[in-house]
C-alpha cells in the first residue's frame, strides 16, 4: 500500500509540475513563487542552466533578484545549440529596460563557460545593462596546495579588496 501511495504521489507531481511562464523554473502554477514575490528586485536577473540551480542559490538567502532558467547549456558536441535553450525568451525579458544587471550563473564547466561567453557577447552592447559572472575560486575550508591551476588562477583574477 505504501508503494502504491508513493507511486501515485509521483504521478500527481508529474501531472501538476510545469515550467513557469516567465522564468522557466519548475512550478505547480503558471508562475513560480519567485516570480510571484513582489518583494524581489526586478532590476537584477540571474541566469542559470537548470531549475536545481535556482534552488541552490535560493538556499543561500543572499540573492533577492529574479531568475531566468535556460533549461540547459550550449554543448555543440551533444548537438545542443543556442536555439534549443530559452535564450530568445531571455532577450525578450532584457529588452524591456527594467533589468539593470544580468548575473550569469552558469556552471564553471566547458558548456557553462561557452554559454556564459555566448550570452555576454550577445548582450554586451545593451545600453544600461551590467553583465556580471559569479565569482569562482578556492572553496571555503580548503587548502591552496590542493587547488588545481585553473581554480587558483580564477581565484587570483577574481580577487577583491579586503
């Protein structure tokens, strides 16, 4: 009986779950909770690859802007080009002039970096739009001698005044 209830719960979630009509986060309503939150700053938009990335950022409690979920990353070797992502929808959202900062929060892997570079190039000439990228570097609690060259290099490039 418990297995049957679990199976039915999974079916119910699958039938109710959809993508938010604004940001493409997962929701059981037309608009997700973040997009419905009037206390959010509509001038800051954080671009992520997947809905799970929204959850990760939300857990920090440090971001009060809005999100845009691309539903993937550019991966030419896998046949995923920009046309398969929610990039046209992002361009439409940015075109209204409300967004002042676009935070690119794609993964720090090859596909995420490709996607970030593509978005930055596509949007760099938008007047009044500041494009930023999540900082990356040495994780808290780790030791320098265990960091790889790329991570250490990024940490040096992204250093800030103390």
